[in-house]
């Protein structure tokens, strides 16, 4: 049986420093969109607010020029056993407001508040995509 290993082992140990990956150019953070979220007919809670903020961020460049807005989440009981939710929104853009109300064909009341939010934001995205994008000013010397 051999004894304990000698700590003065003559074989050198070579360690290579772990190279860190090259820095990646980070996209500038998108500032939060100024939007008021209101609740009607039920107790306000944070998860639907988080979902609305996530959808605003998901729309990205389409809502970048947004100067204000309101998203109203409403619980409606239309003589049904289960509660249904309706989402109305007004997104204020420099070229004019985008309105998505309960009369929009893609924005019908739904029994799941998250599906109602999703449907309203998909309708808003379609409305925003139909609008002509604001043209950036031409750079001098590149107009040819």
C-alpha cells in the first residue's frame, strides 16, 4: 500500500485561462411604453398588467413612437355562467391614435383574460402594420 501523495509533484500543471467570448453589440433597450392599464368589473391584479406590458414590448418597433395609451380590461357577464373579458385599447401614436374596441372582429370577449389580451394586441398589431410607417429624414448626399 502506498502512502499519501506527495504535494510536491514534479510534473507542472498547466492551466489555460478560459477565454471569454468576444463582446456582442447589445441592442439599445426599448424604453417602457407610457400606457395606463385599467380594470373594470373585477379586482385589479398584477399578472394581467405584466401580460399587457409584455405585449407592448413584443410589438417592438411598431409601438416605439407611441406617446401614450390606455388599455382597459373589462369583465362582462352577459347572462352566462362564466365571466368573459373584453379588452379595449387606445394607443396614441404621432400619426394618430390606434383604437381597438369591442366592435373589432378579431377582438371578441373571451372567458380567459390572457386570451382576450392576446386577441386585442394581435388586432392592434394588424392595425399598426396597415399604417404607413413614418419616413426617416433623408441623409444628405444619399438621395440619388
